[in-house]
C-alpha cells in the first residue's frame, strides 16, 4: 500500500468577518494533502473564494489558523499559483510578457525568464502564440495564458477560482481534461472552486461541500484518483453516482436552511 500523502496546508477553526460585518466563514476546517485535486463546492456567497484568498495569504483569518505542516518557509506565496475567474491579462502586453509578469515581480529578467516562459506556454499548448496579444485570443486561450502565468512559478499548490465558469461547455470540457493531464504531468496539488456539481465530480479526488454563508465544510465526497479520465467517464455509472451523491448532500443542506 502507498503511504498516505502528507498534509500540505491545513485550515483549522477558520473564521473570516469582513469590515462591513459580514461573516464569510465560521468554523472552517479542511486539510489539503499533497497531490490531491480538491474542489470546494457550495452555493454562491458561501465563502469559497474567501477560503482560497486566506490560503494564498491575500487576507488574514479573523479567527483560527492556516498552517503549512512540515514546510520550512514562513512566507508561502512563492509556493502558490493563483488562477482567477477572469484571465486578468494585460491587454498591452503579448502572451509571453503576460506569463513573464510574476517572474518579473520576483526580479527575473526577460532573458533569464525566457526558458521558463516557453516551458509554461508549452504546458498549456500555446507555444506558438507567444507573440500574440490578448485581443487576438479566444476565451479559452486567454484562460490558458492565465494558467501558464500561474505555472511559471512552478507552484506546489495551484489555487483556481471558478476559472472555467464563463466558458462554453465544449471549451470547458476540453480545459477540464487538459487540467487533469497538467496535474498528472507536474504532480502538483490543486484546489479548485466551482459551483458545478458535474465539474466537481469529473475533476476531483475529493469534493468538500460547503454550507451557505457563513461557510464551513459540512461533507466530503471521495472522487476519482488524480489523473486523466477515461473517454467514457462522463457517461459511466461511477460518474452518475458521484453526481447523485453530491446533489443529494446539497439538497439536504438546502432543506435544512429553509426548515
């Protein structure tokens, strides 16, 4: 048997109250283990994105702790790649320079970053578009650039905040498959925010289901092992069962909320 994966990042008793008095998270507990693909699934406004921002160090918890067991680093931002819902590309810069941005912020010159930029673009299949500008790209290609930019840092943990939500279903399916292959190739850990039952069931090795605001994890569903899926997985009994199990938990949560 394989040894259990070590915990990469842990959130324990985390609460987040914003300045306007809104409590986004309360009593949030979740461990992310190395090599996992974990999806955070829940209704809009339940604090999914807030949890990602706390892990990324973009905000501090009001209570509780976000820890990195076994890590020698005090500042973990260099270990994290973040892909937002919108590609947030610089329209005046070409694809290569958009990917260079996080490396440039770390003091790496364009020349020294050239190999890393090329590798990152190749990972997302955009090696022939280095000199193109965002206005010349489709929505799916823009998101690939955003992913390449995050991967340029070679992160241990890739945080993704509903990155495919605005894309058509055909493009979304293709990027889902590409993302699973990418994780398999890079052996990175992914934490993925979505409000789609079907996307979470397809992608995840574990689905953490959240309550309505203030958000906390109310259930966890074991998904598939990390890695590419069989071509017929979306029509398989296993996939249907996963979707059904997740949907039932969400329905029960909704019933409790309105009881």
